[in-house]
C-alpha cells in the first residue's frame, strides 16, 4: 500500500471522485488559546495491489508537538475494493470530518494516518496568532 495523496481542507465529499475546497492549509490563526476550530477534513487516497484488497484497520490521531493526543484516536476499518477485471491495483479513499476541535496552545500539531499498524502519512498543522499588521 502507498499513499497517492493526503491533505486537510475546509470541506470535502466523497462520490465517484473526491470533491474538496480549501485544500492544503497548514496553519490555523487564533487570537487566543484554547482555540476551537469549527470543522476541517482529512482526505487521503491509498493505492494498493490486488493482493492487499479488503478491510483494513485504520487509526487517525491528532497530536501536539509533545506527542499528546488532542482528541481521542479515531479507530475503525475501511475497505480497499477489489479492482475491476484486468487491473492489478485498487484505490481506497479516506475522508474524515473533524468538528469543533479544541487546540489547547499555540504550537505545532500533526495528523497521523496509521493503517494496519503502519504510519502511512503525517500532515503538519500549526496553530498560531495572526501575523501583526503594519
């Protein structure tokens, strides 16, 4: 299994393809902490060989710079479907809405996607005060 792409965005929905808005931000500006961000989405696409199809255990963690979980780990399963006849690989898509996440301090955070016990991707996210205006 390999990651084709992974990002956070303002909004996403999954159909026959992924539709996403506000792709790829890495900073949340807040006047003070704790700061609650109303919603954002984690999107990832996994490419797998025909031998890797089926249900996979997944864990998603949002941790701070000290390795402390900001929210409880999200655990579940997702399915990599069997590819169409003649194809040797398939895609698994992950879309997770994160709502009302409270960030306790200004620091670096990261979202981790772990599949079958293997970290597939880490997406950095920082919370900081807005830049001073001139």
